């Protein structure tokens, strides 16, 4: 018996129907638009050029959380190596982020 408010988030909403019915409200959030993604890139990595934000937003279909992961990698890189990351390094971080985005499902039957 839980008398509070519980908020859960997931990237995999395909749970057992008995589990799903325990939630009164379920909201699906779409990935940000290309314009919104460019603005997220701009806020997270302010040292890039305007055209580079647009290119990143167009080339990579990332969620805001994925963009945040990449910006954290850039911050860690800057701390470790003492220099700002450049656009090519960001592309490398983006490529590494896409490695786990395979369409092959392992361990789940749907």
C-alpha cells in the first residue's frame, strides 16, 4: 500500500499488461525536433559553431538524454586532457553513442 505519487520512466514501455494496468497515467514523450535538438546541442556545448549544431541535430537522431551523455563525455575529456573538444571529437563521441542502438533485440521476445 503506497499512498504517495510514483513517477516512473523507461525507454522500454512494453511490459506485462498486468504491470502496465497499475499505472493510472502513461505518457509517451517524442524525441525532440531537429530545431530543438540543435538548441540542446547549443546549450550543452557552447564552444561549437552554429552550423555544427545544425549538422549534429540533423545527422544524429538522439534524445535529449543522449545529447547530455555526449556533453558529459566532452566535459570529462576536457578535465582529463586540459583542452576543449572540437567538432570532430564530438562526432567520435556521437558514433560511440550509436554503437548500442542496434535494432536487433537480444533476450526479449515481442
